[in-house]
C-alpha cells in the first residue's frame, strides 16, 4: 500500500514538472502607450531598423520594436492609413487619405524627403521585395498607384474595378488585392501592370485584410461576415472557410510557425493553423482588447502587434463608441 502511494506521488510530481516545462500559448507580453490622440489604421514593422510605424490621426508615431519607446513622429500626414517600408532604398511611404498623397521619409532620421500625388483616398500600401516597387491602393478612385522608390516617380495607375483594401505579393511577380465592394480578389502582374485574374469570394462579404503563404500559394482573406477564406493563389480555387471574430480588418501569416492570425475588433485574435496546403484549423482564440482590429507580425520574434484605445461606455448600439483621450496603445502578443 505504501509502495503504491509513493508511486502515485512520484507520478504526480512528474506530471507537474512536465506541465511547468510547457511553454504558454500566445498571450499579452506588453502594452506600449503612445501620447497622442486620434483614430488609427495600419501599422508596419521595420525589422532592419527595429521600429514600428503606426498611423494615428494625422501623423505617424514611431516606436522602438525592442523597448517600446517612442523614437519619432512624422507630422502632417492628413488622414494617414498605411505605411510601406522600402528597406533597400532606406525610405518609408505613408498613404495620406485626405490629401491623396504619399509622404516619403528617411527610415533612419524620419525626415520628410518628398510628397507624391497618388489616387483618391490612398489606403493600404506595401513594398514588394520582388519587383522593388511600392504599391498604393486608392479606395475612392478604385485603382492602384505604382511607385518606383529609387526615383519616387509614379510608374502606372491600374484601374481595379472596385474599392481596394489590403494587397500582397507572391514573391514571383504577381500582386493580389482584396476588392471590398465587389467581394473578390484581383491579381495583376507587377511588371506589366496588367490584370491577370479575378477571384470571386464565395461566402465572403467585404474582404479587408489579406495575407499569403508563398510556399504553398495560399491566400488568407478576412471578411466582414466573420469568416476567413483560404484560396489557392494560382487558380483561385476555394480551399477552406473558417469562423473568425467580428470586426476583423487585418490578417498576417507566419511562414515559420505556419500560423495565420486574424485581428478582430471585438477584442479577439483568431489563430488558424496550416496543417497542410489543403487543411486548416482554428487552433485557438486569443483575448485581445476591443478596437484592436489591425495587426502586424514581427518575423524575427514571431510576436504580434495590435493598436487600440479605450472607449466610453454607450447604450446606443447604432453609434460608434467615443475614444477616451490619451489611451492609445499598442498590444504586443507572443509566447
């Protein structure tokens, strides 16, 4: 009897020790406060210079990725939405929605270098490491502006046939962009600027965030009707539809961990595991904070960054709750 009791104690100790050695799942690591007011949209990570760029009101706030300290501000970016980091030429580009321009700035000292006229209400933007161009997606004029970052000249404007949201590159010469009002993804050539295909999203409404797994050619698009749709980027074939939280405006994919993360404005992050090129599962739902609807991934640490603020309580469901002044912050999640 005593022997059995001692064996049970030893077994329990082994179980506790094994549990203690297990790493916790994705959780909140830090909250980085920013002293400014106004709305926000996208944020972008510059891994080379260890900075995070955040659109906020009519300016871009810059945080140190390592310590969370504020290191600079780019002013006079009226109605800013997105920030593209063109690392090879040492420049950044903001999309100024109200002004219809892009502000060009130096990645080292944050000094403004130029202003480029683009389309109406420029929104999402990114730098394509394959074509070495900056792509700007203009919501009101329903087109894309292509910029050569070596000269800061506009190379072309591509009509897209609808209101574009986020875009991605396959790293081989093709650009994909969500079209919000037509419920589709448009693909065009980064060299010829010709539209190659249009993929209709079956069961998806008002797509916003877009990510890609270049290795398996899988597109991840998040939609207003609380679903993530996964497509074959080469054919447009539907692979999977998975439930996500409400109010998603962003999605990222980690090629190392094979995880896609949807940032949901309701206050959650939906984590989707790519088991194989044709199998995807919702692995977990992570609690974030209300308003945290956009997201950025640090490819080195695999941490997630989401901006938000506090809101006043309201009993009127038809009205957007008011932000509490001085509460803007960035949430950092990791393991």
